[in-house]
């Protein structure tokens, strides 16, 4: 599995959030949060971003939305949250294929992650990035997304 290292500048995300859990079959409530974030599609938005804390956990806090340039509380509507994150080094992997195969990509990613000897940076988010042209194509073999894992 190919990957690259990237230093991501500090960023701000506004979107919809919820605590969740992985039970082996579903990743509640991630699909619902992505459906809610589809409202951002258009308006010169190129990507929808999912942020998960902590990475590699069966119990997590997930936010799905968009990156904005700075903290702007006027962009936070009722039911939304806003989060800021500092600059961080990430290892970036690509998932290609239907969204129901994303857990398989994660299993491969974690094997590579462990083999190479990366250590997760605690307190930093795992990030999932989907280009808006992939929205509504989640079940196709051409569906693509990036998975960014924070490293020390």
C-alpha cells in the first residue's frame, strides 16, 4: 500500500459532530454525518473533511464538514461545531473502491503503519478527505478518498 508523508498547516473545520463507535459491522454515526455535510457541496467547496479523535479507536468523536480559513462563528449554524487543530505531520493513504470497503483499507493501512514503525501522535485527529466530485459515487469502484494519520 502506497503512502506519503505530509506536513499539514494548522486548520479550522466547521461541520456536524457526534460520538461514535465501531462495532465490527458499522461505524455509527459516520454515514449520517457525511449525509449532513453534503449540504456544503457547491459554494466553491472542493472537499468534504471528516475528523476523528482519537485515531485507531473503537470509540471516537467524529466531525464531518469543511475547512475554513479562520475561526468564523458566523459560519457555525445551529447543530454545528467548530474545531481548530495545529500544524501536524501526517502519513497519507488513499482508498479506492466502494465506501463499504473502507474498513478493509484501514486494516491494510494499520498493518503498513505498524510494519514501518510509525507512532500515532496522541491528541491529534485522523482525517478523511473526499473531493466533492466523489459525493454520490460512494458505491462505485472509482470512489476515492484520502486517510491522513497523525504521526510523531
